[in-house]
C-alpha cells in the first residue's frame, strides 16, 4: 500500500483497496456494534478526509465503544480523555518536569507527553471542561502540534479527534463556541437503536462471550489512502454546488432563500465548502467511485452544516432546527449542469 503508484491507474487501484478496506472495517465493527451503520460511515468519511468529528448522543449509545473499536480496526494508538471542570490544559498536552541526571547530578527539564500524543483521541464530554482547556485541545487539532516551554512538539500523523457531547445535561457545562465548533469537519448525531437492534444488543452483551477485533489497516496505509482521497477529482459543477449550498445558508447573501433570511443568524463559512468537497471525495472513494458527485455533496451536507448554521429565536419558536433548514436548502438549491471537464485524470476515467 505504501508503494502506491502515482497517477490515474495507481489511484484507481488504491480506490479499490480503500473500498475493500472500508467493507472489512465495517464487518469488524459489526462484531461489537449493533446498527449505527450511518454513523460508522460518517466516521470513516471524516477519517479518510483527515477531519475531526463531534458525536452527540445520550448516554449508553456505545459512542466510546465505537471509537475505541475503530482505533483497533485501524491499528492506531488510542487515548481517552474524560473532560471534567477541573481538567487543566497540561493534563491534555503534557508538561515539563524536573529530573535529576544520576550520572552528572544536574537537574534538567524533561517533557512528559500528555494523552494528546496518540493517533486517535476520544475527547469525552468536551463541553464539561472550561474554555481554556477546550482551547488547548482545539489548538492541537488545528496546528497538529503543541508548544510547551517554548518548544514545539509535533503530533505524529495520522491524528484524529472524536469529541462527544451529551445533549441532555447542560447545567454546569461549557458549550463550544461556534468558532471552535467550526474546526470539526462533522457533527454526527447518534440516535436510539430500533427495537430489533436493541433486542440484539440486550442478548449479545449480557453473556460471557469475548469478541476480538482484527486490524485492517496500518497508520502508513491510512496516510496513503488519505492522499488518494485528496487527489480524487471533483468536477466544476460539483464544486459550484457545494459553494451554492454554503453561500445560500448565509442570511445576508443576495440569493439566500426567504426562510434563511428569517430564521438564520449566521450561515456556514468557507471551511464548510472545503469540508463538503472533501467529504464528498471520501464518500465516493469509500464506494469505489473515481470522482465526487453532487449526490455525495448532498449525503454529507447535514453533518458538515448542522453545527455551522446558527438559527435565531424565530427558528426556535417555530421548531426549525438546523437539519430542517439544511433539508430546505438541499431541496431548493439547483444542481449545476455538467461543465467542461478540466481535470485530465477525471476525463480519462470517464472516457475510458
């Protein structure tokens, strides 16, 4: 995998390997996780697009088990950080301690890395810790490094943060500001299982069996496949469609729908366009397709936009949540007709 050929032929072969790997990962996760197929797909899309996720759901929906199981399938180092009101930034990033060199008797500062130095981080209940500690985590997410005592410490790739939030207990919490939520590629909502799924959970988790998960990919293979996703072409019409969705979510735009003008306080920014396109590319690659389509944009629109479209009091009074507004945008935003293909690789694939 690490010796992947460059160019169209190599990328097409790599896309096939990515599709196969994603199917094997899903099969492994189904050994422990009942249902939640849409959630697993969104996590895989974000992961291969190189983005971070917020997972929101009530307690007991296997958020932690899902993330730790995913880390095992990907053969990545995994750390869980339980966010609490007394958690300090150094508890996450690490700190310098004084140690004595026994050979010389001198005391020196030595850096002790914190749990942020892992490939996959579970930031459990990130809204339960004060803004200063949240900022330390989010800075590491953005910069892929931490600075301690004037020294920069690089976080080894691949690096992903999956943060959870509990939507039913808001007293004594510190909700992430909109600007910090914008650093997350997806906001994934985890719903209750169906009756049949919950029956299977009840029967499969109350016995004495033990299920072992097999690793499917390694860190270097994941990095190779992430580069393949980046190289996947998106036609100009697809890019324009992503741009239109984001811009029409802004109430001050000239072509914003009336419902947006009346019910939205702030719309999605340019980062939303980037994540719509990256998410569409990753979704297409996971299905073994050679290019992203407007259908892929539509499929990732809700997890990309729901934490970037900020509704006002009028929307709350009328029961309009972001997902409902995004549904209106998807229904009313026209899809551009196909334009001349400028990407040589995409042209070769289509005309083959």
